[in-house]
C-alpha cells in the first residue's frame, strides 16, 4: 500500500492540486485555533496540535471552530478568517508544514441561510459551496427543510459525525432522506478506530460500508482525548474496503471541497468504473 503522505499538495493560483498520485490527507473538520472554542486554549497548544496534524500526514486542514449553538454571537466569519491568517503565519515561522483554511462547525439553526447571506458564518474553506453542519447531540430533528433551503442558495450540506449521534447510530435509515436531498456525511477517524466506543465504531463502519460516507476527518481538538488519527483510519479503510475508497474519503473528496468541485458519492464512483470498463 502506498503512503499518501509521501508527497505534498501543490498550491496554485486556482487552488490546491495533487502533485502526484500520492498526496497528503486533507482534513475538513478540525478545532485547531487557540482560544475560540473547546479546542486548544493557548497558541503553544494550537501549534502542537498543528504539528501533530502534519506528522499524521495531513497537508491542508480546514479550521472549523464551533459556530452558533452555545457559541452564538461569537466566532463570526471575519474573526475566524483573521485567526486563520495569524495561525498560518505562526506555522510558517515555526516551520510546520501545514496549510490552514477557514471554515466552521455550524450548529443546526433555522437562521443559517440568513446568517450565510450576512457573512456571519463560514462555509468550508470559505468557498461558498459546502457547509459543515453539526446536529444537536441530545435530540433528533429532521433538517430536510434546512438542506433544501441551503441547496437553493447553491450550498451543499455536510453532516458532521452522524455516527456519534445517539439516534442516528441506532436508526441509520433516518439518514437516507437527507442523502436523497443532496447531503453528504463526514465521519470521524477516531470513530472508526473505536475511540468513542464500540457502538459508535459499528455505526461508522456501517455507514462507510453502505457507501453513505463522503469524508473522513479528524475532528481533532487536542493531543490527548481528541488527537488526529487520519493515518490509522486510512490504513484500516484500505485494509477493509480497499485503498481506492480510503483515498476517496480522506484525500479526493476533501480536495474537491477545497477546489469547489462536485463531491463523488459511492454510486457515482461505481458508475465511473462501469463507464471505464465499457
């Protein structure tokens, strides 16, 4: 198995492109900015986490501080953009080979469409095409109307860590309507490795095996209970489902988010393989 961290992503005027068939992982969900949420509290802690991300084979990370929910009124888009700019300068100064892009881990809220229009919350990589949505942990709500509203604005939704939602992990069929509405799923690398318990691990692998998952991300917060584990997850996915699937969810689809391109689903991947054979 090739090691996708053996080569870098190349940044061009148009964005990021793979420098070869082997490229670094891209993390679309991470809490790496100091002092803004439940991630690192200090700049040294932030830099240590960023160094760990780079050491884990990640070349580009989207910083996704919590927005809305209990962080409503803070972590607005302009503040996060500035914090990311400062962090990138600190990474260069400390010779940490990682590029950080702005984004948000946006708690589901009926005001999201209006707040996007007002530039209060962020899309992933600030690209205007994909938004990371965090469900309330304690209850289940049907977010289909929000998905439809966002789609009407040209924004596609990515649901963060549904395997860790108590209802969805036990009733995964509830996700099907959202997938039919154009949503994508992002599961956590640590979930696949059992870091959140066996029931979450089973749900994560079930979603992945079913072809529902478009992204694996670290959702890293620190170096202790919420550390980056992308390389280990990539290796496990490769062993169980093949390296093509691992690359799709850890590299190729995250790269499409950076570039504002269409996400590949399991169904579209299979159709491409059929077309190639024909």
